[in-house]
């Protein structure tokens, strides 16, 4: 059963939906080629685009149905063609939480002055209390926190950088979980080294490896000349998908808690370069697949 918690404006969204490759690619297609470009694609175009990402047609149709049942997509017919648009709830939710995409890549305002400095010695501490019998809701909130870079300290206590506080607060309010949560700005006062505490909560080396793998992959894609074809489209979607998956894991830790030469800045710069080179040709390809 889909969790229905509280009265948040996006409480209809099923946050516990499995993050399968097809479901996840639908999100990336929606972000870059649907949301700001008419918010609709014919069903056959969705299936073809997912096919360009090596998702079989049967799996693509199943994913579209699943995302519709979870209230992310909605069926809509235009000019006698059946298709899918992104639901207003999903668009609003993405606008608030960015779903792992940094604000700079979505042309949003940057972090307010002082926020970065403030994050150097501050943390978000969060507790929630939902009865064990309500397993769907507990799973949904854990999924939400995990996708916002939080680490569990046990017994319903979670921690992340203070940089994660604003978007997590919006996500909790938007999905109706706020009544079950207490959030705090906290400061590390001991005992032991901060780096040791961080190492217990997050595998920073694994996260850094993910960034470096991403950097190598995007550099390879940038070396190719972009054209309006399936390969350029796939370059955008796969890079976006990989970036979002890294950011579900990256807790946006204070600089003092990170290893030296943290690779996020280089990864973000290369992703921006790929978008600048390839997004327009990829959109031309989507249009050629019958998007309009």
C-alpha cells in the first residue's frame, strides 16, 4: 500500500517506489526534456527514449504504469495521441528539493551568503517517531532521508551537514512527514576527532571513488562531437542519472570533515560543460522522436 501521511502538498507521491533503472531514467527524461518543454510526451516516444537507454519496451511500459500509479506521471491525450505528463505534485516537489541536482545546474539562485561558512561547524540532527506497525511510512521517510545524504545514528536519530537542512525541511513538509519529525542545528563538541566521527557515519572514500568514476565517464563523453542522435541523448541522461545517484549518497559535509582534494567541484564543472555542449542537440533528437 502506498503511504498516505499528513496533508502535505506532495503527500500523494509514493516516496517508497523502487528506484529501478527505468523509473530513474524517467526522472532524468522528465527533468531535462519534459518539464520545461511542454510537459508531455506520447507514450510511444517515452518507450523509444527508454529504449535508447537499453530499457526493453515491456520494462518501459511497466515503469510508466508504475510511475503513474505512484502519482509521478499522469496519462494525458493530446491530438488523439495517448501520452504521459509529469504530475503537478512531482514538478512542485522537484522544484523544491532538486532531486539531487545542484542548484547551479538548474539555473536556481545560489546558496545565500554565509551558508557555506555556516556549514563549516554545523550539522542537521533529526529524530522521527513512527510506530513500528506503520512500516510503509517508516520505509518512506528512511528513503527520503537516505536520498538527502543523512546517516543513521540508530533509534530514529539521523545526521547530515547543515547544508542539507533547508531542502530536507521542505521535503518533509511537502510530503506530510513534518508532524513526525524534530530537526535541530547541532555542533560537534567532542569527543574524538571530527574526521573519525564522519568515517563512522559515511564512507567518504567510496563517495570520492564515485565522483572520480563520474569524472572519467563525462570526460569521455565530452570528447565526442554532439549531434542530434540517440548517443548524445544517452550522454545527457546517463550523466544526469549518475550525478543524482552520487548526490543521494553525498551528505554535503563541511570542508573540514572532507578528505583533501575532494572531487565534487571538478565533477560538477564537467557536468555543466557536457550540458552546455550536448543538451540542445539531445533536445533536437527528442523532437525528432515525435515529442511535439
